[in-house]
């Protein structure tokens, strides 16, 4: 992709996702993810309806009329987008690859965090740590994140969520809001999730395609594993093959759901042909 096309694509995603974050998600994000507490801001004269417990007795005594303390939420939060860029994310049978939807969701979350003056970081992973951008504030930083999500070419096509979680845990010393975006078609990360879930506020966003849920009966079909590159001749006419595939698929989905919930983390499932807006909003409202 040349620079001109890349900038066009970045701009298109910015317009769409910024509108969502400004008009739909900004307030919900703020309500869902609280700051570290309240800090003293100023004192002002007591007004009818103020909580008497907030009266500043020292200032009240000095001026011989009631004054109250005003506190503000101390935000300064850090959000990290942990994005799976393995081979399976380049699958899609409707209008978009899973990777495209993951990019849009990531951009929407990033602009929502920016609107609340929070820092945003990015971790791209396969079975290796492909790229880590440390958390920073600002629109230009978010645009860099979107550029990387669009054009970054991974070194590997495989997936290792455990390695990515361990790396993230080592890099982040303070509690952060972490969104893990993947199709989660792997396992073996339960123990690491328990540790990371205790330290950070984690949400797993599973993005999947409806055609992945079951194999249709198409007879003998050549299929390629997106992560290993292996070509296989599959008899989709066999009921046993279709049942075994569905069983394997559902096991991975259940593993993701159970692992995240047991670690105290949130889960969102969104299909490539569904509205991720509704899914995110519903999740934010339930949490808030």
C-alpha cells in the first residue's frame, strides 16, 4: 500500500471511529473505567443542597460563612490494545476481514480514551511480540496506532496469547485497562490470565466470522490453515468431519469465555457481519 492510499484509509477510519467515540462511546467509556479516586480541587461557598459532610470547617470559621470542598476525579488512566495479528485474522467471508473489524474497534476505543485524556498503548502479537508502542496521549499518537494496525506485516502467522500476556505484564508496572482483540482460536493461556486479570482491568474481544462456526457440506474441498500454511484435502461431506470441527471450534470458544471470566475479566463476542457498536455499548452499560 502506497503512502497516499494508507493516509486515505487512516483518515476514513478516523472519521468513522472518532464520530462513534465522540457521540456514542466517550461518556460510556468514562463511566465504565473510573480513575484512581478523587482529589481536592477548590473550595466554594455552600449552596442549598450541598452535602454538609463536604463543609470545610477551617475556611468556614475564617470567613464566618459556610464553604464546601470540591473534589475532582483523578483519571490519568492507561489503556493498552493487545491485538492478535496472526494469520487467522486475515479470514473473512462477508464484507470485511476479522482484521478490519479489529482495527475499527481498536480505533474507536483509542479515540474514546483520548477524549478522556488517557494514555493509549499498542501491543501487536502473533506467537512473537511483533510490535509494542508505549502508552502516550494525543490524536497524532492514535493515528500512528491506526497506521500500524492497517499496514504492519507480522513476521509469524501463528498465535501465542500466553507470551503476549506475560510480555504485557512485565511492561506495565501500574494497573491498566487492557483490551485483548483476537479470534481466540488457541488455548493454554489460563494460568497467565489469572495473574494478569488480578493486576489489570482486562476485556477479551472475540472477533469471528459466521462461516467459521460450522463447515458446510461441499464434498471434497482443499483448505489451507492460515497459521501453518498447510494445505489439506477435507471431506466436508462427512458428518463426522463436520461434527469434529464444530466440537473443536466450540471448545476453543468455551475455553476463552471460561478463562476470562474465571480471571475476573470481561468478554465480548462480535461477528464480522454484526454491529460491534451495539456489543461494546451493551458491555459498557452493564459494567457501569
